[in-house]
C-alpha cells in the first residue's frame, strides 16, 4: 500500500509540474552560531559547550524580518536553544543562528543555575507582537544524563525583545512522562489570549489564560496514541513512537469569537477537532465528551506530526512523516476523507521529516525539514545538506491541489474541456476522414481525469 501510494505520488511529480510549488530558501549541512568572537566559538568547541552534530533545528516561526529557529537540548553541546536569522540578509543561504533574545538567556550559571530558556521545540509569534515559547524544560533527555526543570511558557515582546512573562506550569499539571512540544495561541483579543500546549507524553492539553495568568489541564481519550499506528519507517529506519497529542491547528474565530482546534496524536491516522469554547472552561470540557469530534482518517501509513491552519484560506497543513510529504485539507470541507486531501510537497531527499509548518502574516507558507529519524537512530552526513527551509505564497502552494480556493468543480470542468479539445484535435489529425471513430477520445479523457482525481486524492 505504501509503495503504491509513494509511487503514485512520485509519478505525479513528472505528470504534473504544477505541483510542489515550494522553493528552498535556506539549507544547512550543520548548524552554526553567531558567537561574539571567533575565540569564543573555538573555546565553546573545546569545552564541548558546542558540539555541532548534536544541534538539530526543530521549530520555526516568522515575524517581520526575523525567522526564528529552535534547537532543543536533547543532547549536550547546544549553545542556544532559541535563535533567529535575519530574512533581509541574503548574503548566504546557510546563515549562522543568532541567539534570541541574547546569549545571556541561554547560558548556564556558574552555580548550575538553568538558563532563562531551557529547551523549546516550537514557538508562536502572535498577531499582537508577542513571541510565545513553550519550554519543555528537559536537558539531555536523549543521553544518559537527563536534567529536568518544570516546563513553562515564556513570552517576549517582539518590539523590544524584553521578557514579558515566564509562567511555570504548576506541579499538578505536569506528570512523570509529560513532554511539551507544540503550542497554539488564540489571539483574537490581545488581553483575553489563550495558549494551548500539547502534552505528547501523558495525553493532555494545558490551557493558559494570559488575562487570568493561570492554567488548567484537560484530558480526553482522543489525545491518546493509537496502538495500531505506532510503527514508523523513514528512509530505511524502522521505529516505534507512542507519542500522544501533537499537531495543533487553530481556525479563524467564529461569530462568537471561538476558534476550532484541529488536533491529532502523532501515533494516529485520524484527525479530531474541538471548539475552544470548551477548552477555555475546564468544567465544560470535562463534562462534555461529545464536544470533541472525530473528523476522519488520512488512511494507512499517514501518521502526521506537526500541523497548522492558515486562517485566511482555512486550509489545514500537516506533515506526513512516513511519506516525506506535507499535505493539506480545506477545513470548509464537510468530510475529512482521503480524496479531499491535497499534496503540497513530497520528496524523498529534501522533505525527510517535515518538522514544522507555519504561515506568516504576509500569507507565505514555510516548512522546515530536518531528517530527524536519521539523526536519532543513525548519523547525519555532515557533507550533505541535512536541514532545509521551504517557502511559497499559500495561494501558489495550494494551487492545483484539493485545497485550491478556486471551487474544485470549476477546475475539473476547465480541465476536462481543455483535454476534450486537445484530444479532439489530435484525433482529427490522426484520422482526418474518419466519421466513424474507433478510437474514442472520451476514453483518453477518462484516463486523464482518473489521474487528475488521484492527484487530488493524495
Ligand atoms: C540582496 O538584497 C539587497 C537589498 O534587499 C538587493 O539589493 C540585492 O539584489 C539582493 N541580492 C540578491 C543576491 O538577491
Ligand atoms: C550531568 O549533568 C549535570 C548537570 O548538567 C552535570 O553537572 C554533570 O557533569 C553531568 N554528568 C555527565 C556524566 O555528563
Ligand atoms: C503569574 O502567576 C505566577 C504564579 O503562578 C506568578 O509567579 C507570576 O508573578 C504571575 N505573573 C503575573 C504577570 O501576574
Ligand atoms: C521496515 O519497514 C518497512 C515498511 O513497513 C518494511 O518494508 C521493511 O522490511 C522494514 N525493514 C526492516 C529492517 O525491518
Ligand atoms: C470578537 O472579538 C472582536 C475583537 O476583539 C470584538 O471586536 C468583537 O466584539 C467580539 N465579538 C463577540 C461576539 O464577542
Ligand atoms: C464554566 O462553565 C460552567 C458550566 O457551564 C459555569 O458554571 C462556569 O461559570 C464557567 N466558568 C467560567 C470561568 O466561565
Ligand atoms: C456538549 O457539546 C455539544 C457539541 O458542541 C453540544 O451540542 C451540547 O449542547 C453540549 N452539552 C452540554 C451539556 O453542554
Ligand atoms: C474548447 O472548445 C470550445 C469550442 O471549440 C471552446 O468554446 C472552449 O473555450 C474550448 N475550451 C478550452 C478550455 O480551450
């Protein structure tokens, strides 16, 4: 099934050059940092405060001229776990990372005091000019020596880069196996703002209210991993992951100012949703299990990690880990079926482990891929490009896919007419005098239309 699907997808790259419209904006073989001086860099290498091969970019975000990149402290030798690059600097496609907001925020004190930012995976810049950093709080958790600090939400003012708030999760909302990697921010109102932090280790959402400066933990069985969807296979590496709630995408608000949260566990083929009306009030969420909806299945082998909703077009973008692909679904569709899903980009070399997806405030789609399973279970080749950032305007990325904002029947009609005209003229050329056409142009049309439908399906 997987082979067949991958084959169809790959085949389509050649069949229809109109797909996979993203281009690579940045790419790195290894991550490097903008140290204060070359000597400081040399010293960091010698003292093993910087071990280049242990640095892997996991999350991205775009705000005005800056592109933020997180580098979790899974292993030792990560000098700064939240960084940015300047989008205006086009002197290189492999820029060095600049620690955000400063080197000081990442340095471990002489007394072993943890840095201000410990280990974030994903961050979110809201429309009110605040950067929300979800800090997992763990250091070295892929090595023998794990140091755990409580997870927190750290918020910076993007105008001044000042720390606005660090909210440490209360003890009773953090469990032994908790792991906080993904955050969605509901910023309809800059004061009455909510952040939703997904717990992938012990299935739950921690909801934080900016206005009340308090949080609560919501659990639901739809946040759990599906035991039949825990096996992954990426570039020859087979592994089992039991990660729970992962992808979190927030729709535009409805008339009552509530968004819909689209979500899925990592080990799952299914997509779910819930109105934030319930998440914002713990009593309501706990008392009403029917507030949570099952939307449908992406199909076999279609486990997804990160996801994001573009609020303008209402398109949900999500990664397909086993397929080295990013796909989409229009949230205005009533049904979440395989055939309603579009392919945004697929590539066995460049899109190995799409790890973060964002749409910026100028309507561009951004994707980061990082070969994470190879890094984790094998070894990255430092002579090859390992990390890539792709981008394109959303309208280009979704054009000619099932998520195109042009009505689908219009595209299909146009396509069928064009092909009919083309085949009619070909047939006319081949058999100019034949009134009794043995070669049926409609058969050609139906083959082409069939391919087209497959294109839309995947
Ligand atoms: C880099 O940016 C500058 C100013 O934005 C522009 O003038 C220049 O053409 C750009 N160079 C390249 C190689 O794109
Ligand atoms: C373990 O981590 C602690 C705190 O970061 C550090 O002081 C210690 O040297 C580490 N031990 C090893 C064996 O790396
Ligand atoms: C938010 O609450 C925490 C305690 O949970 C407190 O330490 C902090 O000072 C509060 N921040 C603000 C801005 O009220
Ligand atoms: C890995 O998984 C793939 C697909 O599930 C399978 O075809 C392959 O045989 C597996 N490889 C190993 C070494 O188990
Ligand atoms: C929704 O939020 C907007 C912006 O904060 C506000 O102007 C509007 O009155 C709100 N609508 C409702 C129904 O609360
Ligand atoms: C939450 O919902 C419950 C049940 O409808 C209601 O009694 C309570 O006042 C709500 N709490 C808040 C803070 O809105
Ligand atoms: C529970 O949620 C459903 C779906 O939104 C709603 O129709 C129903 O009225 C809710 N029930 C209660 C008791 O709030
Ligand atoms: C197909 O041909 C018809 C009649 O010749 C014409 O009206 C129509 O515009 C053509 N359609 C396309 C897509 O070229």
